[in-house]
C-alpha cells in the first residue's frame, strides 16, 4: 500500500501499485465503493493484460483517510487525484472510472490532456436505482444525513437485497463524503452535459465497458461520442462483482 498526503493536515490517500510498468491504468471507483476491494479480483484474473495498475481509494472511502474538513464533490476529488498523479512524476497514464467515478475520470482527463492517453468508462453514470438512492440522501441536510441518514441508507441497502458486496465498502465510507458526492453526482448526471464532454474530449483513446443488458440506444450514444464499446456478459451495473473475469478481458481489449 502506498500513500500520498492530500491536504495540509497530511491526511493520506492510499493506493496499490500492481503489475509494474511505465504507464499505469488508474482505477477510480464509484460512490460507496473502494478500488482496494472492487478490483483485486479483476487484475488477478488470468484474462487481465497485466498492464501496470493503480488501485486508488478516494478520500473518504476505503483505506484512505476521511477528514471532516475535506470537500468530497466530484470536482474536488478530481483535483485531489490530479495533484497526486502529478506528484508521482509519471509521463502518461490511463484512467478507468466506474459509475459515478466516471464523472471524476472525465473531469480528470479534461484537466490533464497531455498526461491522460486512455479513458475507460465502465457503466458510466447512474442507474434509476442509483438516482433514487442519491435523491433520498440529498433530500436531507448534510448534518441530518451524518447524524441519522447514513445508518438509514445502510438499512435500506440491506432490505433491498443484492447489495451484500457493496455494503462492505459503503459502510466504511465517510457519511460526509457519501453526502457530498451524492449531490455532485446528481448534478453531473442531471445536467446531461457529461456525454457532450465525453464526445468533445481529445483523449487519444476512449472506451466504454457496459453490461449485456444495456439498451442499444445507449450503446449507439457512446459510439457517437467516439468511444469503442465492450460488452461484458452475465453482468449488471456492478460488473466487477458480477463477472470479474469478463471485466478483466474487456479492459485488456482496450487498455493499450
């Protein structure tokens, strides 16, 4: 595990460096997730291309620190990652962003056009279930959510079912981070401008990885945005949980 102090209080971003090489593919997880828990099974798969991979837990999530004074919206998270990447001295990198993490990856790619040479978005955006969940979070004030709402959301996820793996990383997230990221993700998604931003992005190579239940209109939309599209069989929104070998293979097809 590697560390990077991301604020004046020396709170730490934590990340793993796997499959050594010159240019890493940086994994940016979705809301309530953690790269340290979502992607080890993917990069350990025999189907993985063994590209150098950095599994980073965003501030407020996973093994990274969770200070109360930090801003956790998508723009702030992208800025933290930009500072971290610049501190490493690497010349080039690729970005992988899942779900709401795709918004962060997209902003980061736009901010670092000479550094990022590959953008891979996995199930980008929000599902109807995700929108409903995030709207229930942001219907409260931040202080109310931190005090009682976070525990209520955990209970809802348990009652809804099929969230057992996600709950593992969700329950160790900072409630403040969940709240602020929820609001930012809804704003990013509702504006609809993120698809146009993806289309306008000058990153040399762009790809989208989708589940096999994705509507054809959505697939066409990504093709029109200049993206190569890979489909992973036997998977839903959480592809890394449903079919890690399939995700490993899809990444390998577009990672170089």
